[in-house]
C-alpha cells in the first residue's frame, strides 16, 4: 500500500523554465511533508519542507505547495537549472509519533536541459 | 568526516549467507534511521534508534533482519540467511534530535546484491 505516490517517474524541462513535481498521499495523519533531492551514488539531501498548518513554503528558487483537502503537494523550481537534474523524492511523516519516520514516494527523475 | 558514512559501499553475496552493514552517523547525532530502496521503489523505513535503544522496529521485513547501535554512535544492520529479495540499497540517516523535522542527513548507502 503506497501511502505516498509520485505518479510521474520522469520530467524533462528546459533551463530557465518552471519545473513542477507532484506528490499525492493517502494517510490523513501525515502532518509534515518534505522534498529530498538525490544525485546518483549519493544519499538523499533535504531540500524543503512544509507543515500541514501551512499551504506554501518558499526557499529561493524552490516553493512547496500543500493542498490538504486534495492530499496533494507540489514542488516548483523556478527558474530550473541544469544542476537541478536529479531524482526528487517526496516524503511525509506524522510528527505526533514523536520522531520522524519518513514515508517516501518512488521519486521523479528531473532532467533540465541547457 | 562531516557526513554520515556507510560501509561497505557495495556488497555481493550468495543466497543464504549473512551480511553486516555499517553506519557511522554524524558525531553528536542522537537519532539514527535505516531505510532501504529496492529497485523502482521509494525508500522504505526499517528501524529507528534514539541513543542505543530502538523504539520502532516496525519496518524490519522479517526476523532475519536485526540492528544494533552501540555507544550512541555506530550502528550495524545484520541480515541473516540472505534472500534475493533482500537486494536493495540500504541507507542510513542521522539527525540531531528526536522528532526534529527536515534534518535527517543520509549516507551514500550500501548496495547489496544477493545472487
């Protein structure tokens, strides 16, 4: 049972354009959401997060939007750069458990071409 | 080193053999997590340590899997009588404190292949 779903395995975008990565979840107990970025042969690195009390969080070129009623979040990268090419994982957790057991999606491979 | 380190980086073993995977967390990080990523899947939570104790082992797939942590630092994940379905990338992460969101730092992983 996949509680966090990333239905697009890959996305190709031109440099300078917007990249939009989507994520859906099924567990209404999730109250914290994160995006991780992963380069080949490296572990995932934390990118940006959002609490369920918010609907938007911005950090430089990265913005995460949360639609709780739709159980959907998205990551916007503007403008996209070739160095953004990586696999992006959406993750969710229930902070009420007192620790951060992350539930991950299957990832979306982003390719930003010059 | 500054980051989480894992060893070995790659491991090939025969079905039925035991393997040990090691994780060195960032110094001072009290929480340690093990995940695995099978081909085409997302990262799957295995076990969590706070200090040397493991309050949540719910993700361990079978009793062939065990983990320990000593001295609040190094952790070892042991897989006994390996099966081909155990083939995956095993990732370790650490964080400074319990329940601190967004600050899990991951190691590069151990790629396990069971023949």
